[in-house]
């Protein structure tokens, strides 16, 4: 059992020594370590891991680390002094060197294993050993758990070198992908979408790796060149990094009775998840079976709300396997993600993702992940038929709950008291046929235009719109008139204010990020930091210069360009 958390007087953390006093390693103190692991963390070669919840692993420091950025808002929330992000000992630790951390901190980090399910289907053969015992944190290594102001946070280095789960890769992340994740996490938080957070970003001034990528202006679906890129380590922060795939791994072992502690390890990871992510929501005095039922219901609520929020802000996860689905119900693993420009139900930034993970199919992908989640819990309920029936009922009602969340979200975006299926259906058709920019359209609508003139700021003219502009305009005018008739109950000021709170003005479009990481690779971080400032205020009316630069349509020449419109990986 974890120590119960309570709100404390806000902590001021000015040094790494201050942070060390808050260390509390619940996962490695209460769960099972891999019996074949090395306590000192010297464990970097690919191998099978047959049991245990974690493997001790030392991060591999990047060479000559340089400060790039830190999560200013997160630092403020945690009570961290900004100067700490540039201090030598903080830089050393969060660029992968734990050898000099204060005594109350551990000098080895940890990596965790998980199973792979794609769209609800279990996979094993893709494991290099064809056993499923080699999936896990291949380049993500947690280095600290700390209780700060009554909240537990786990800090995890991304790109920290090889682990037993690396499956032959180098365990590194490049600056390009690290910039994307760093910016996206804080943008999503500012959008009001549950997410992991960005603590810090450091780049090596000397260490590079070669990665497949796109040549300048390439329209290729797959990368067409190998390029040398600087390596970087970003630190992401969350209450825990337990994934649905983690629960699946232990459930599969329990189902197959793969070792004597298999069922015990499943129960321990589930109870640990409840302690970490659902403390205060699930009564600790209940039996395990009762807790499991409440866990499923609460996770369903969080997951359906999360996915509706993704669609609200135009976000597509790209690769929503169960191992990329946080069991705490927040956004995790910003790899092949993207924010859509023009509205397209089948928008998918990742060339390997397929339609099953496309923009408006994310509710169905979430349902498949929830199926995997419930399947993982079932072995704990075999002796509790009543609880098993409740779990089946909770799972069967997922589509209904998901639909309710979606309708609630669409109604909020449109400023309606209740969802109107006919109005929405015609809108979706018009948005595709015109087509329109998803973010600009809803923001312009939030300004309550009297006619369709302002809405045309969001129209991508010259694509399909030119086919019948007069007919399209008449249909838009008719739609707008009907929408106006449904929104007359509230004052214009109240309606506009409410709509602007759910329809962001600024979105982290990939074509904004590309020049930022390109300049960062040359040692210029100004644009990256500018994006950080703008994208952490996505609902605000910012300066005219910011509006002219970031509130606009995607340039036609950037459509279908590899690296800006699509990517095969983001490593």
C-alpha cells in the first residue's frame, strides 16, 4: 500500500537537493523486480524478461548536454525555480547521468514491460523472440518518483539509451522528435486535455545518430534519405506511466500460468494502478474484485472523455495501440501524432497507422483498447461471477457512453444546449466538400458571424471548393441560418465567450514545428521557445503579429509533403 497523499504547504524546490527530499519510489519499493535483473542497472542488451514488474536500468547519458527548454508552466505548478533547469546537477541528472545524484535518490532507473495489442487484437509473433517477452520501454527510463504538494509524479527520460526491451535499436531519440513531444505535451495541457507533461529538454552538442527521413520537399510516403541528427533527452512527467499493455502482459501470463507468481503479479500491478491513478476515487477498504469493477467504470469515463477531447481540439494519436494507452486515462506517447488542418474524418498523420487509427475512428480504437483493458482484468474475477457480470456490462455499454461524450462535445463546440444530429450531419458534409480548416472554422464560428463571409477565412479554396462555389455558398448560408436559430436563447456575448473556451484559436500544426526543430538542430532555439509561449495560450487573443503568423491556413505547397503532412516514424 502506498503512503496516503495529502495536500501540503506548497513546496519551493530551488535545488536538486530540495527535490531529493521529496523522492518516494513507490513502484520499485512495492512491486516485483525482474529476478534476472541487475540491481546496479547495468542491463542494456536486448533479452527476454519473463517476470517482475520492472527492470533496473541505468540511463546512458548524452554527450555534452546543452539546455534547450523547460516546461515553465509545469515548473511553476511544481514549485520549481526556473534557474534549476540550467543548473549543472539538474542538467546532469535529466540528460541521463545518475552517478552524482543526492543520496536519497536512486542511482539506477527502471524500465517496464508490456504486451502488444493492435486495435484489440493480441500480437506475439512480432516480438524478436516470438514470445511476447521483449516488448516494453525500449528507450524510456524512469529515474524518479516524487511526492510534490500532495501529488505523486513519475519522471521518465525519453531517449535515455538501451534497455532489455530495446529490441536491437540504439535507445536514442533525436532532437526532431523530442521537440515535437516537448511542445505537444504542454500544448495539450493548455488545451485542457489530460496528458503527460514536459519537464525538460536537453540536446547533445556532439552526439548524433542516423535516421531515415524525408528529403527537402519530398512527396514520398516513406522516408527517402538517411540523415544525421543530434540526439536529445526529454523528460516527461505523469502520475504514473502504467499502460493498458502493461496490464495485458501480466494478464496473459496469469491466463497461461507462465510462472508461480503470475496471478499475484497481475493483482499487484492492478492494485498499484488504483493507488497511483485512482486514489480518492476508489475506496481502499473494498475487496480486489470490487475495486476492479469500479476501476473499469472509472477508466471508461476517463477514456471516453479523453477521446472526445482529442477530437474537440483536432488531435489524432496516430498509433493508438494498447501499449500507447495510459491506464490513468490521459494522452501518452507523442510519436506519430498530429493536429489536423483541413477537416478529414480519415486524417491520419502516420503512414503506418491505417484508417483504424484515423481522426474520427479514434472512438472505435478506444473501444478496442477498453476491450483489451477489460480482458486483462478478467482473471482477477473468475471466482466472483457477480463482479464478472458487472464488468461485462460496463464493457458492453462503452459505445453508448462514447457516443454520449461525442454528442456533448459537438454540442459544446457549436454552442448548443443539446446535440442536433441533422445540423451536425449537414455541417460535416459541408466541411468535407468545401473543405475547411478545422481549427479556424470553429474559432470563426465562435465569433458569431452574421453571414458566411468570416467563415470563408477557414475555406481551402482551390481544392474541391471551386467545383460549385455558388451552390456551396447557398448551402453554407442555409446551414448558418439554422444554426443561428438554435443559439438565440443566450446573449451573444455569453455564447461567444463559452464557445471560445472550447474552440482554440491556436493549434500545434506540424508545419509550425518543422522550422522550429530544423533551427534547433543548428543551435537556434528562438522559434521553439516562441512556439512554446504561443501554444501554451491556445485560447487567448494574442498579439497581431502572433495572429498573422499562427492563425492561418496551411500553405498549399505544404500539402502532401513528407515530414510536414505525414511521416512514417518520429524517432
